[in-house]
C-alpha cells in the first residue's frame, strides 16, 4: 500500500522523456499509472526514478490520417481506455479496439489507464493486445536514435515483455481503417476477481458477396502473448463463414504452454479459447 | 420523525456516512500519534533462529522496534486467549509476538513504529528474521494424517474430538433404511472481507496507568475483557475500548487479535498514541477466516421418503491457533443445527477440530449454521432425486409440523416456534415454479443450450445468542445476555446506552424505534449510545443475529420498568392508584376519567424535581436491564434460486433469487430487507466465487482481490423477498434476528440450482465455489 | 524530498509539498484531513477511494498526488451543495443503499459520474457503471435502487 521512495521528474516532451530515461538508471515511465502504481504499492516494483510522461502534449487522442495505402487512425500513447471506448472514429473504423477498451476493468480504471502504458506492460490477461492484432495495428516507438514502427504481431514478445527498448517509449498506435464489409468483435470471459481476461477473443471477418475474403482471430489470456488464430482464420477465408464452418475451424486453434492459475487451468483456458474464438468470429461475421 | 415499530423509517446513521463525515478508526488523528507496521512471517511454518532489528531501528523516522522480548520486559502476559472451551480441548499458547516459531503466514514477529506510515513500512522491510522453514499443512483432514506437528500440546494436530446425538440409534436407522443418500463435501474457506481493514489506535496514559484503545470491533467490552485477562493484563477499569464507526465486520471484528495488544505495547513503550491500520493483504492474511470443513454426510429414509436418520462426520479447520470463539463454531453452532427444519428421529455428528498452518478460523456470518444448512440441504436435494419425490415434496414430508412446537431435536435444541410450509408455498408462487419446470424440460431436450436449474434451501438458524447458563454449560467463557440502560431526561427525551455495538446494522435507528414506539415519542427524541466501554455499562456486542432479539429485548425491558415507575409517579400526581393509570401515546390517563391526564414530560420532569412525589419512590427515571434470553430464537425461511448454466463454458448466471424469511416481528422492514440482501450476496459469493486456495507450503494463493472474488454488482440480480411472521414467543418484542439468514440459506440454494441444471449429465455433487471450470469439467465426464 | 503541489479540492486551492511517493488518497486523508475517502484494498479493485479528478472518477489509491498537480479534485465532502444533499446522496439515504457506510463515499462518487454520462441508466447500465466499487453489506440491491431514485429525481 505504500510505495518505496523514488525521485519524481516530469517530462514535457518526448525528447525530454527520452533524455531523462537515458540519465536515470532503474527509471520507470509513468503514464496513467495503472500498471506501474499497483506494482509499486506492493513493492514489486521499486524504481529509483519515476518519469511522469502523462502531460506530454500531442500524445492524446485519435486522429484519422490519409495515406497511400488507405486511411489509418493514429492513436496517441496517452489516450485513455475511456477515450478509446468513446472515440467515434474507433467505433466506426476499428470497433474491436473500442470494444476491448470498454471491457477493461471499470470506469475509474478506464479514466486513467492509457493504451501506451497498457501495451508497454504487456499483461497477457489485458484486453487491448489481441484487439490491436485483429485490427492490424502498428506500434510507434521513439528512442534516442529516432522513431520506428513495429507491427503489433511483433511487439508482444513474451510474458510482460515487448519489443520496446529500455531507452524507448511508445508514442502511439496506428490502425488501418477497416475495409468495406469487415466486421469486428471483442468478447471476453472475465475473471470474477481481477476483472482481467481469462480469455478475450478479438476477431475481424471481411465478407463480400456472401463469401469471406479475410478473417483474423487473436486471443488474450490464453498464453504469454496473444494467441494467433491464423490457422483458424485460414479455414474460414474463402468460405461462406457459416456457423458450421466456424465451429469446425476453431478446432485448429492450439495453445502452446497455456497460462494457468488458481482460477483456470491451461486446459480450460485452451478450451475457452476455442469457444470464444467461435463466438467472436460469428459476432464479427454478423457485423460484416 | 415518528418511528413506530414496523415502520420503514430512514436511518439516522446515514447523514454522516453519505457526506464523508463518518469517523472510522483510521480517520482519527491523536496529537503526537505515531504509526506502526507489523512484521509478519512470510512462511506458514518455520522456526525463528534470530531477529535482527538494528537496520530497522536506524531507519528514518523510526521511534521503536519491538519483539517478544519487549513484551516480557514490559510485563505484559502477551497471550491471545481462547474464549470457548470444550472437553479435552487442546489450547496451545498463542503469543502476541512469536519468538520461537511461526505457525502461519502472517504470524506477527515484530513491530516498527515511526512518524508516519510510509516510514514504518520502510523500516519493517529492514527487520531481518532468520527462519528455518518447516513442512506445513493446510487441509483440515490431511493435517491429522502424518503432517508435521504444529503444537506440542496437540498430537496429530487434533484440537478436539466432539460428538453429539445418538450413534447407536442412528446406525440402527441406517441399517433399516429403504433409501440412503450420501455426500462428501467441503465447505470452502472464506475471507470475511469487511471493506474496512482492521485498525487500532492505542493511547497510553502513564500517569494514570491507563490506556484508551480505539479499534475496529463488534464488541468493545469483550475485547477489553479478553485483553485484560490474557494479553495486556491491565486492570479492567484502566482500559477504555472505543469502537468509532466500524466498516463492516461479519464476525471478523468479534475476535481478539494479537495486533491489538501489540499496538498497546508500542504506546506503552513510547508514551505516545500509536496507530496501526492493516493493509488489505495483511487483513486478509490475519482476519479470522470462516468455514473450512471437510464432511462426509449420510441420510437414511423410509419407503415414503420420511427421514429416519442423519449421520455426519466433519473435520473442521481451526487454523494455526484457537481464535476467540473458534471451538464453538463447528460444534455447538453446527452440530446442533443438523436437524434443519425437519423431524429427524436419529442424528449423530462427529466433529474433529484440527490445527493447520493457516490463518485461524472463527465465526463468520452464520458461523456453523451455514455449514449445517449446507449439509442438510444438499442431502435433501439428493434425497428428492433418490426417492423421486422432487425437492419440494421431500421437504414437505419431513417438515416439523406446526403443531409439534416446542419441538425438541435430537441434537439438543428446542425449537420454540415455526411454521415451515407456508414459506415454501409462497416461495414457489413467487418464483413461478411450474413455468420454470416447463422451461427447464424444454431446454433439457438440447444439452448444448444453456440449462435452467432450480435450487431449494429451507433453513433454520438458532440465533439470539444466548441463554448464559446454557452457553456456560457448553464451554463459553462469557455470558451471552445483553444490557441496556435507558435514561429518561427531565424534559422527557431519552438516551439509551446499549451493549450492542453497531457496525452497519442501524441500531441507532432500530433501537430508537423500540423506545419511541413504547413511550409515544418521536425517534428524534431518543439518542442511542454504543461502542464505548467508558459510556456503556457492559455489553456482549453485535454478532450472531442477536442485537434485536437480545439487545432490543433488554431495551424493551428497561422501557417497561420506566413505564411502570412513571405510572406510579403519574398516579401520585393524578391522585389515583397506579393500577388505574393507562399509558398510551405518551399520555397518562386515569381509567374511566379520560379528562384526568398528564403528558409524558409532565411526569418525567416531576421524576427529577421530586417536589410532589410518592414517599416510597426514589427520584430519577432510568432503568438498566441485563437481559438474559430464556432460549435461542429460531428464524427460518424458504429460498429458491434459479440459475442458467452454459455447458460450453461452465459459467453460471443467476436468473432469480426468491427468499421468504420468517424472522418474527419486524422493527424496521427496510433494515431487515437490507440485512437479507447482504447475507444473500455473501452466500451467493461463497457458492459461486469466493474461496481460498493454499499451495503445498500453505501459502495463501488468494490473498488479494486479484484472486479472491467478492460478489460484484454486475454479477448479481435483484432479489425477490417476502416474509411470513411467526413471532418469537419468549422475548418481549417477538423478534428473532435476521443478520445471518441470507448467508445461511443461500449457498445450498445456489449449489442445488447448479446441480439441478447439471442433472442431464448425472452430476451428483460439486464443491463450492462453483467456478466455471469445475462446472464445465462436470459436463465433460 | 518534498515536491511542491498545487491542487484544487472541492473548490478550494491547496499548496503543499509532498513526498513523490504519496498516493493521492493519503494526500487527501492525511495532508488535507479529508477522511471521507476510504481505503479498502491495495489492488485498485474495491473502489472505496474513488474521487473525481477533473470531472472523471479515479481510484485515488492508484494515482500519485503529484499526478493531480494542477487538477481539480472532488471528494465526497464536496458533493453536497452546502447542506443540501445531492440527488445521489439522497437516493442512498432514501433507499437504504448503505449499511456500514465504508464503501459509500466511493459508491456515491461512481454513481454521480455514471449519471453525469448517462442520466437514465437501465439496471444493467447501473450495474456495469458501478462494477469498480465493492460493497460487502448491501448485496447491491438497494444501491441499484438508490441510483434509480437519483436518476428519477434529477430527470
């Protein structure tokens, strides 16, 4: 309940944050604080310096950008879950992200937690990661040597581990505007205690003329990183994506080393993954 | 505000609580106050080889670091006592600070006091304890089967071996039975989880040799008594215990904890007030837990479905030490309730209480009675299936008949009153039983669909604890009466000093209603004082659904005495005889001459002026009562739960919950319903979500809200409540008590419902909590 | 080492220095003496510590005081209009939406925010809106009734 001592510095720009990060050993970036502060209260994290990036200008909000490969939505790293959930742009063009954000914790948590902090922490039971994958998102990072982008699929490396370098920070997430005839859905089996995802399934299904042209399904909570259901998606693409096809396709979903805790065993999580993959794919299809 | 008995007036407690002005223990700040942090064992079982406090002492802001050595040096007895003894009970010592051995995670070994709480925590981290870990046990049955010995005094880790009923007669009933059903079950261990963590502020006055302790307690006088007798050793008149606002208890704030005296030690050593407030982790590791039984139970029935015998074998987890009332919970509050609402001619129960390397277990909302009800109602569900009679008919055939009261059970209780069938009828009507059964049959045609389950629970509880002589003969080290001092002021307003100590139950409203009703006053003319040993004469506190039945009865008795005396004063003033005085609506009148009357305040003023006064009467108008009930009270009810189980995930959704309770007369229906609601949620929580888990080293795996699932608002339905009224025949208010009803009744109602939903899969039993995975696995078998 | 902080709480401006690690809830309770906001857990799940920062509910146990520097904070002490209870406070009183009262300040803050965003919530929306707040006493039934009462009153 009582964090250990630390020094507090406030960064007013990305550059200042990066400079502070390079100056202080054992420093932690603080955005909304909803991953870091709980760990600090239990003294599971004891950074010597906390760099508050919560007030950096320009890192908040969702903007639509036109590009050569089609339009995208630029989501600033400091955009809160509540803002994601309420964003008209996201609800229209990448609804799976708005839906996943709305499924996070509770109203108070959503008011403070940020997308950047969430994905940098990479909790496997969090709601956003699979949704970002299903939406085809790219993560924008900035470090001392400049900016780079990483597809969400390569960003989540392992349990609580991402591709983010020690000297980098997440500046935002870029999501393509969903195509015509594409439906998306996020469905979650909530842990009755923590409210995190025991399993959270994010699906996107594109339909044209009664045929599924593309599908994707990713799941939170099952493994250390979002479970990739492309084997399932492959069995659906090119079909009418009817219930029978989806029901049969999810059999292809296999979870290597599923997570297990007191509440849900690995075997059960793997089972739920199939159930929720099925339900999310159907919901996405119905919205396509 | 008029507050007649039976009216649902708003609570007088609330204006402070809805504006943030309520003062809980941690809200209090005394001049010069320091903050304590307690250093606790991270091991479930370990020998202490040494404690190094040097670094902690040198930490910024630290005023003192204390260990068991300081307890002895300060001359404190330093032992946590047990308040209920059983024959041949093993009572191993429980020092407030461990020096040789720790016996559960959270056992206290040292305390650090600093200027502020962050500093205290910093320094606590610097106390180095050298532990030699020992093998540990957590299961109440396995601990007796060759586990590491925990206390030298208790071979095989057995604290007591207790039985009730007639074994031979019961065995004979089973030998002759037409049907038998049996079940092996656990009653899951629960964390009480009052949202306010425990807290203590001790303020030692060296000049007077006295100490004032503000703390989170349900029974300040009992805390003072136990501290004076065993842990603190001060004379009782030198200790003041005060309960400020208390943020829920559910049993966990009845018990005397080591921490309370540890904080006193700090204040004595440093001569300054010291506050300790548990963190959530700390309070979950050390607040006495509830339940934790392993049970084998069997029911014998004749051809017609009439019960002929009940046999129960239970291992009850006491945890690492015997907490305050722990030995009573799985014995006299459990074994005696095994007859339920039923006429059972032969019962035998055998209970073994055992030590494990876990947090002590003690009374938690319902205390023994939920465990008994769970056993009986699970068996009734199974008997309904085995006999083909179904859940309603099997119960009807076995109810104690309304003309059989007072009914003497085979397990030492005499039910004073009851009428069980009307409550069942009403519950069936409210839930819409026939339509549900039809819907259930329809769903069962397709096992992939979510299935409907309907669960029954017909419970009885013995509450209104309790006739002192009875509990004394059973081992209680305290009486169980309650006191009330009702003081009428010269101007006619009233202050009530009650030994019942409210922590959410609304005593200040309910008790004022009793007085206002009987004296013809407005509720605002009655003040209720509780929770302070310096103000209140003595009190046993609030637990066991006893406040209205025992505390309220004490007030009613005092009011009767006051009416009696005031009639004599009025008679004198009206020049009539006392027998001819009627008192109603705050007015004294002479029988037959209504024009001859006096108002309430005319008489109360005269009681204090005593200018024109009966010769044989003392001035003043107050009355103290120590009300000792002649029997327990026996609330009962009929609950029906309806669930929908998704066989694909195992998830359970509550569709309906109907509770028809009979708690006797009702003083404030709004408060009574609130008590039922809260109890239901706790029982539903036990059935579906709550439950501790320990690993092989007896580490608690569910110590925080990340893993321990309290019932949440979005997982619960609106409840449908109704009441039947069978007044208690032996107390002046006809009330029985309602605090625990919901928590007692609901676990079997929910579990029976889920198992009813799983009937197509032939599942006979699942242990609580019915987490989705467990239910899903049952559909895979 | 103390760091300066300037914060408006219930309309009043406070300037203090705080240790960086001070949580907002401890700043409110210990430094400003606003003890209506309670602490019930340490995992950001019980909601007893709910206050509003710049109009949005937050768990004040999961925010450093310094993160609220320059912000406007509303606590349970600032919800009533003088002696006039807010509709939500009134609803909790009328409908017996509290027993021990410990979770109540957080509940009232969460309900107040819910109604500010959704003035006519359904029962399901009330339950979803308050899922970050735990109550061990009421079984939530009368909390739902209290919020419904407040919504009707404010309509």
